[in-house]
C-alpha cells in the first residue's frame, strides 16, 4: 500500500484505537492522536509504555519534528507512514 493510502486511513481513524505492524515486524498499539504528511502519532496504551523499536519516535522534545514544526503535545511517539505494513482498528474492550 502507498504512503498516501495509510495517510488517508490514519486521518479517518484519528482518535481510534489501532494496531500498527511495521514492515520490520514491530507491533504498536495505541490511539491515533495526530497525522502529518510523514508520520502518524500514537498515544500508547498503559500510560507511556511503548515499543521503542519503531521509526521516528521522540517527537515531544524541544523543536520536535522538522524545524520545530512537529506534533508535540502530550505523550506518545510517531511512526513513519512508509514503515506501516498493516493497520487494524481495535475493539473498545481490547484497550
């Protein structure tokens, strides 16, 4: 699937619980908080416990993103849209 396809899906499912599997096999579960042209930002379940094996995490520091324009509020991390292998919605009772 194309980056544009996953960008559109992530925009549509913003605020929903998802499971994202990367091309490397990493699994990330959380709520989609923000989507930009290059990344989807997840708030992980469990108050910040996350799999840091993904791509593009650590956006919330000073000057996060490119030139300080990245998404910064709250806790979470960003995954590169191009790294997404599959994206699935999770039922509300899962999280």
